[in-house]
C-alpha cells in the first residue's frame, strides 16, 4: 500500500482513497453534515455533479433524430400526409398535361352540358354530311359510327317508315334525354334530315336516321322508294320494265370475317355493287358481302339508273 500527500492540506493518506479523507472530514464539519466511515476507512470523497452527462444525452438524441430523418424522412412524410399534397385531388390535375390517355374512350362533345344556347332543340346546326363518305360528322365532332354505338335512351315518333321520292317531307320528333338534340342521316344521298328532324327523300334506298343528346340515341329506319313506277308495297322494291326488282335482304348482321351473298330478282341488265363504308363491310361485283370491322355500312346495287340498298351491321 502506497501513501500520497494531499496538495491542499499536506497530510499523507493511503492511495486506496480517491481523495484526501482529511479534507473531506473538514468539509463535512464545516457544512455540519455527518461524515460516514466504512470500518476504519474514511468514505470516498464526494464528487460534484457534472453537467457533461446530460449534455451528452441531448447531443446523442439530436444525432439519432437527424439520422432517422435522413434515412426514413420520405416514409414518415408519406404516412403523415398520404403521399399527396393537401387539398389536391386527382380531379384537379390539368388535363392539358396528361397528353391524352390511350384508354380515353369518351366521344367528343358527349355529356357536355355546358354547350352554348345554339345547341338547344330547333337551333342545332344539324349534321354536316358528305354523301358517300365513310365517316360523317357534325359540328360537335360526333360521327355516325359514334352515335350508332350510343345506348338507345331516346324515343322517336317513328321507328320505321317508307317515303317515296318527291313526297312531302316527314317531321320526326324525339322525347327523353336532355332536350337538346342533334340529328344525323346515315347517307344524305338517300334521305336528308335537318336540325328540326325533318326527313326528305332523295333517292331510293334504306338508311338510319338518328337523334342524339350526346349521351344516348334514338333510331328510325327510313325506306326511300323511287318516285315513279313504285310498287307501293315495299320500300325497297322498284318496278322497271322488266318487272319487280328486290334484294333477298334489306337488313342483316354479319360477324367479322363472315360473308353473305346478296341476290336480286326481276332484273337481267347490268348491275354494280358498292359499300358506303368498306372499312366495315366490303362487297364484290356479284353481291358477296364480307364483314371487316364492327360498325354499320349500306350496300347499294345500282342498275338502269335506279338502285336498291341493304343495311349491313358487323359485330
């Protein structure tokens, strides 16, 4: 056991003490507090509290929080904020930045209730159709094919009638829907329809006339007969010098890739066949019709300055 000297009081004491026991005893007496001894040994000197320990604890906590935020901050923000900016919904995304979704199947102009007053019934500009063109549109951007695909939610005053060329025009009325309608003729070369639903016969044939409010449609089949020499019994029958001429079908449905042979009776002169929409259905020189894609087309047989038509629906 070694001895060491206290630098304060000059007393020697055993090195088993952490500090001078004589100085500690004098400090206890001056502070009037008991001085405890353990056996014959004096207790170890009291240590003054140190501020170093709480400071270290605070520094360690700050470092832990900082590191945790650096590594897991994004996950915490997603859990707290739901991954989106507050107050912003998907419906508020600027559509001009979307670039047009490939899954967007909406029809232009459909369901737009904000149209100006010119779209009200009786003021519509009507359809702008070029006879014989494959795709016919009106100023709203709708095509006949798009209108034909709409659900049947409107009711027309007539759904099927015959109109000889030269007879007075027939006015159709429509009920249901929004009350604002646009009219379409499938082929203005056979029968036209104005913005008020008035149908005028142009040449022999069969077409569909549509009314639409943008979300649904109403349909009427118009059968136009030749103005002179008509049989009066069928809208798709004319009577030339050779006798009654008729097609074996006036309206039929095909699947894509399927074919059907159209035939006529009562004619021996030259005839030609054509399709109003070859992208939907084609017809060869002998009247064989083949479905190409879903839609509707009108097949016309022409002869001696007259013609007969048949509606072909491809599904």
